[in-house]
């Protein structure tokens, strides 16, 4: 008797297990498109047949198909890819400002060529006021183009700073979500854990987009998130906030601090290397500063070289000693400050075409000296020509942008590769799940058959 | 290898996206005609092209300078041709009047003609193009010769650049033609001639004949200088034009679209796109769902 009832029980556990598995399978199927969802399967184990137990089957655990090594690499891949993406907009802006194509406007390089060309034209008729005006307008256009390029660089820095401040807020949100999920997972490691872990993974990925992180999982399933510079951003249930603080030493741009749970601020501005924040910090504090300095040097060299020749010459009015450009006091800030000198602005007669005051108005020899600057090494401490010096600036931003463009492609590809590797392990395959459905349907039917058969056996026994 | 459904979809999406981007890229290059529009697309080509562009801008200025120089030089040469005719007429008169057969009234009439010719010659010396006196040296706003024939210009020659390191003169100063150092002051000579004609002195007139020849030679040598400058300007023009062609060709080679290359790439990319779309539709249709 006891034997038959225990068979009934066994059949019951079979029904239960099959239903449970069906449940998991349908969860897998319905989440086929859920980002970050990890395929799972119930782990079945037999219940020991009698004696001692009643026999049958049970689902003892839900297994998530994850490859933790791959997940770590995925976080790193996300950081790289996001870093390259974040750099794109400021780099494009700076490139456009430093080397605009025709149609958008002259860039400082073409504007310089236009100035030399206007000066060469004036040679043939130094008293022609229209040609003189052309020289002045070419000079002021050159100054404006350099101003615009300096603005473009500043805008790129401003934009990077704006995004950095926003990202600090986002990072804080994700860190706090991760800590909260840690707490829930730690309190309840089995039942809801698969879904909570998937959720936490999404926040880890989002955090990795912002900043390079390393993740370690403890025995309770809680994670420690280690950020750039070895600071624990999240440790179990404990976390802090990421703050962007306006800093005077950074010229009003934000410094990034990690404020821990005790309210102590750790400066991490220089520790952040990866992710969008690392990339934006590099652009804001290194690359654009570098380009800005180069542009300042160019503006300074240019004004100094033109002024030296121009102020030695004589205008149509026989007056000498006038600068063509407002002489910048220092290299720093020269690109923003460069302008046509007030003594020549709006005064075409002031263009110093002559070297000999007695040769006015026909003497054009100072123009020869001015146009000769085109081929003289007057830039960068007398080592290269002005246009070559500007060429270096264009090359710098060009190479930087080009390498970032290929970085975007490369990092995008390798991230896609990693995602696809992860999918290979963790993704849901409808075909597989369909087979599972059939499989569990069959096992359910079979378990029901066991009960039915046992029932008949009991009937037979009853009718004896 | 396990293939999950998401993998299938994202890979398909990525492949078709990449093919589409490639088609768009070659289409843009074809329609804009430019292969390189920013330094990042091909840094060294872009910067070389910029240099060529700078040189092309300077060349434009050279060509304008050459045109202006030629106009100045040709006008100068033309009016000096007139001056030559006038001095030939003067020589004719002087030779005639140095002959004893002429009467005093004939010489007086000749003197009147000489006065008139001298006036025309001063006008020639004061020829203007636009606001500039051609024969005033650098003092282009000063009337070079007053009615007494005194020169107020300077003896400078204006040079303009017509090529890298190549300059051509755009004028000759009035004094080299009409009042050359070691030569003859043409206007003073004409005044002398007038005086001697009025004095009815054939010997003194004959004595001026050498000076008339020297004056004619001064004008001729001025014209031949101008002719040389015009030649130089013409040579410079063809040099600059050829250089411009080379620069443009090189620039185009660096940054323009290679039509053949881009067209065939576009065809190739379009085919790749179609193939990948066909493959996607094939793969998407295969699923166990349809069979169970």
C-alpha cells in the first residue's frame, strides 16, 4: 500500500517539477528581448527513493547562465566604447573650428593665405584705397577666424564640463541602485536573486559607461565596485556620492570627488582614466588645453611677426610705427584677444606699404617685406613658417579625431563581439525554449500517466 | 556555438547598418566630389591640400599683379611710341631748319610747332592710369612734369611680385626717359630749339641735332626696357598659369573623389547590402515555432 501511495507522490513531484520548469521556460521566452536578461534553467535533482525519502524529483536551484570572466570584460569593453563615443562630439567641434571647410567659412589657415594674397595685390598699386581696404578686411577676418577657433576650443571644453557634471549625478544614482540591490540580494539570495542580479548588471553596465570599474562578487552575491584609483565606490550595501565641484584652479570647471558614507571627499579627478568621464576629462583638461596653447602661440607669433614689419613701414599719410594687429601682452589668451590694431582699424591709409616716407604713395617695398613673411620661419621660436605652424595644429586635431573615429569603430566592434559572446552563453534561444516546452510538456504528461496508472493499480487493489 | 535570438537580431542589424553606412559613404563622396573634407579624414592629404590651396590663392594675386603690370607697361610703351613720333617730327623740323634756304618766318612757324609738340610731350610725360601718374616714379600722386618741363617725381621703379621670388618692374620713371643723368633734358632741349628757331640761327639749330638724336635714343631705350618688362610679365604669366594647373591637379588628386574608384565601391557596397538583407530575411524565417 505504502509503496503505491509513494508512487502517487512521486508522480506529484514530477508534475510540480515539470510545471516549475515550464514556468522558467516561459519566463525565458517572454524575456527574449529584455536587455541584460540572463537565460536560466531549473536545476533538478532526484529525491531519494524509499527508504529514506518518498522518491520523486525536485527543482533545487535556478541556474543563471553567466560567464563572470566575460561579464568583467564586457564592463571594460563598455568603458572603452563609451569613452570613444563621448570624445566624438567635442573633437568634431574643435576640428570644425580649427579647420572649417569652404562654405562654412574660412579657417585661420585660409584666412592667413588671403591676407598674404591681399598684400601681394596691393603691391601693384599701393595708393589704391580699395586694395588697401582689402588688406585691412583680410587682416581683421584672420583675427576673427582665430578668435572663432579659440571659441570653438573653449566650447568643446565647456561641453565636456557640462556633460561631466551631469555624469557625476548619473554615476551617483547607479551606485546607490547597486548598493540597494546588493542589500536585497544579500537578504534573499535564492528566490528573487536572478532578476535582481540582472537588474544590478544593467546598473553596473551603465556605471561602466561613465567610469572604468572592476567588480568583485562575494559569497552572498553582493558586489564590490572598485573605481579608478582603487576607491571602493560600492561595497555591499555601502556607497557614497560622486560630486562635481566647481574649482577655481581648473578655471571654473568641475573637479570630481567621491564622497564616502562618512562624508569624506576623495578627489578622483586625476584618477579617472576610462569611460565617458575619463575621456571627457582628458579632452577638457589635456587635449583642448594643449590645442588652446598651440593656438595662442600661433596668434602671438603671427601678431608679433606682422607687427615688426608693419610698424617699421609707412602709411599713405607718411606715418610710421603702427601695428597691424593689437600686440598681445602674453602668449596666454592671445588667440582670444587677437584683433586688428585700433590705429589701423577703419583707416586704410594706415597700411604701411612703404619703407621710405619720401616714396609715398608709390613705394611698395614694405609690402614685399610683409609678403615675404609667408616663407620665413617666424613661428614657434623661429623654426617654422606661420602656415606650417598652423598646419601642425590642424594635424594634431586631425590625427586625434581620426584615431578616435577608428577607436569608435574598433571598440564598437569588439563590444559587439563581447556582447555576442555573452549572448552565446546568456542569451535566450527561442528554438531551444520551444524544445524545452515540448520536453516539459511530455514529462508533465508522463508524470500524469504515472498518477493515472497508479490510480488504476489502486482500483485493481480495491476491487480484489 | 549557441545562437540566441538576440544575437541573430543584433548581428543582422549590425551587418545591414554597416553595409548601409558604406553605401552612404561612397554615395556622399560621389555626390560631393570630395574625398577629404576634414583633417581627420586623411590628415596628411588635407594639410598638403591646404598648402596647395594657399599657393593657389597667392597665384591669383600674382595673376592680378601681372595683368595690372601689363596694362601699365603697355600703356607706357604706347605713349612712349607717341613720344618717339613727336621727337622724329622734331628731328625732321630741326634738320630742315638747320638748312640755310629757309626764311625767318619759316623758322618762326617751326618754332610754333615745336612749342606745340613740347606741350604734347609734357602731356605724355604726365600720362595717368586711374589715379596714378605712370612716369612719376614712386610719387604717383604728383604731376611729374610742370609746364616748364621740370621733373617732380622720383627715379624709383616699382617692382611687383609675379611669382615666388620673381618680381617685374611696372613702370619706368619719367626722368630716365626725358631727363636722363648723363643724357639730355628733352624739354630744355626743345625750349633751346624753340629759342634758336625764333633767333633764326641755322648753325645753332644744327648744333642741337645731336641732342635731338640722343633724346630719341632715350625714348627708344625706354621703350625697349618696357618691352623687356612686358616679356618678363608674359613669361611670368605662363609660368604662374602652368603652376596653377599643377597645383590644382595635385590638390584634386589629394582630396577629390576618384570617380571610378568610388562608383565601383558603391556598386560593390550596394550588392553587399542587398546580399545581407536577403540573408537576413532568409534567416528570420527559419524558426522552430513554424514547425511545432
